[in-house]
């Protein structure tokens, strides 16, 4: 079955470290997105990519970086510049950038220790 | 950025009761989406609404696109324990790359 796979499910990071969250989809979707979820808040967009080798900043891109070298992969790196990285991170994709039906992964919970 | 105002923040109901929640915005949306998120998982799309006044059902769930295009409503009839979760409204403000989400309504169903 097609879907989006995020890994790992849980990640612990020491202060000052960079960590990379994986997002892979086998849905042949063009557009992919990274969202951050904090308790009691709506999802906030970090980065998005409409096609391979192209990506754009979302509302809260500072302290994060991404790459889109392959259509099926959109990894997110949380850098040491991100001051408050503890959160639940969600990856999503759509078939076309104007298709409103997001498919979400199951998320990665990042905790700074 | 512009967020959607979702209410109530949380609901505690008895199994079998009906549930109503809503989402409002100061901006006009041409699409309204409702998602459900189970604990520790990603949201799953429940209902999509594309026309003002539209009323759409998915099993025991019914959602409506407000006439003003600034609000939407979700109703759940005869709730069951597996309805527990967080329900989010969402809408693309200026396209799919500008999707806005409500803060969610956390639903607890007591058996």
C-alpha cells in the first residue's frame, strides 16, 4: 500500500546537535510539506517543495533546512540554531501543489535532552 | 500567519451523545477541510468541502461549509469510544502552500 513513512518515531537530541528527520513517500506525489505541531496550537508550516530540487520556506523556517533530491524523499534537518526544537514533526504530501487532500505521515517526536 | 479559530478547545462527552464543533476565520476560504488526529499519529482527512453552503457526510460525520465562506461546522452523531482524538479544521488561504490549521478540538468519549 502507498503512503508516507516518517522515521524515527522518537528522536532525542542533545543541545548543539543537528538531527535529520526522514520522510519518504511512494504515492508519486509532487508536493511535500513539513509541519511542526506544538500542544494546543495548529500546525505550522516549516518548508515545502513542489518539485524535485526546489523548496520554499514556510512560516517558521529559521533553524531548519531541507533537501529534495528525489521525488519520494524530503528530509528535514533541525539545526542547532533552532532554539526550541522539542515538538512533534509531521510530513505531508499531495499529488499536485493545488490538490488540497494532504496525506500525512505518522510523525516524529523530537525531544531535546 | 492567519490561523483559524476553532471551538471548543476540548469536549468531554458520554458515549452515544452527538458532538458539534466549529471553525471561524476573518478571511474567506474557498475550501474547508476537516482532519482527525489519533494520539501520536498524523492527521487523517475526514471531509473536504468546496462550495459555500455545501453539506457533506461521511458515516456519522457531517460537515458544512458556511454561507459566508468564513466558517465551517463538524457534527458527529452517536459518538463511540474510537471517536476520541483531536479534530482539526484547515483551509488553503492562498493556495495549497498556504494551508491554515485550527488549534484543534480534543474530544474525549466516556463509555
